[in-house]
């Protein structure tokens, strides 16, 4: 019997009408549908009259179930992998199964579809040319500060109860950093709130948001962004014949930007 294959199927993150025609076709074709919660997936399948055998595949049984599913695919079965919402593997189970299929030489087909991370990024109105997804934000303050330090737009999931605390850490680092709090995307009470970290931290300290939340944070300013005008002044003095250190000291006295910082930035160019 010819080998089967795995089809990775994104499912709606809220509105069931967001399922794609290709995903529905794959679910109808599949001999087995591996899903986080069989009850939630059954709601989607029933909505569109899709039958099929459902088996649970979640973080607590990934390794055992992956072996079983690979064995079935070797026998010719087509397995559709879904998570409760969105794209499997993106902060959801599935990595172990995909890795096992690749190791076994089985075909893996990935279908495009809904993603809360992408929806939040676009809705944020923040730069999307360079961005980074980190899953759920870390809880330790030092790790959280390091996460916010990247120069690219940051997309993350966060517990509603921790939104205020995370924004307070960001506001202490950079009160003017732009932020978008996207909640309940594609659902009835969808909301996207945009503002600075200093504006949004107290808002959510007074009342935590309800529902599923995605945070989008503007990239951290680079050294050139922060001290650009001062650094340009030092550069012009040096081009006019001044030595770098004295030039940095003069500009530091005029602007308040530390001379050592200006000198390091100049010599790093």
C-alpha cells in the first residue's frame, strides 16, 4: 500500500466562516483527524457536514500519539492535523508529529489559513516588514525586558490577567513605545486598542481585558534612533577636522546625550 501523508489544517480563531474550502476538502478526505479537543473540532465539522474519525492529539500525549499516527500513515492513511484554533504548531501542538513525519519520509502538506498572530499584526497598524512572534510572553521580569528589546515589531500572546503587568514593564523601559492590544479577534466582541505603553498600562491595570489577547509592540529604538541628531552633530564636527572625543564632549554638553555613548556610536560606524 502506498504511504499516506499528513495535512496540516488551520482552523478558525473565532468565526467558523473563516475556514477555507481547501481545509474542508482535506478534512473530508482524511481517514483520521488529529485534534486538541475532539469536542471543539466536532463543532466545526458538524457545521459543515464533515464526518471522519477524530482522535485526540494534545501536549500531554504528543509523543505517543505521533508514533501511532505515523504508523497509520505508513499503511496509507491520510491524517489531518488541527488545533483548537489557528494554525497547528504556532503555540499549539503539532511539532512532534511533523518532525516524526519528516523523519519517516512521509509527505507533509501545509494549508494556509487563519492565524491570530498575523491578524493582530495587520490590525495593529505597526510596521510589518520585520516582525517577530514569540508565543506567550515570559513571566520573569528580566526575560520580559529582553523580549521587548528587539528592533523589530513584536507579536505575542498574553493571558488577560497579565496584560497590565507586561505593559507596566514595557512602560518602565520605554513609555512612548507603541502598542496594540488585540482581543477576541474575528469574534463578536473583537477589539483593537492602540496607544503607547504609558497610556495602555494604567488602562488595563484598572480592568483586565476579557477573552483571548494578542499583543503587538513596536520595535525598540536603535541607538541611531535615540541619539540620531546628536550623533549627526558629532559626525559633522569630525568631518570639519575635530577629533572624535572632544567633538563628542562638546555635543554632550549641548544635548545631554552622554559623551561616551556618542563616541562609541561614532566609532562603531
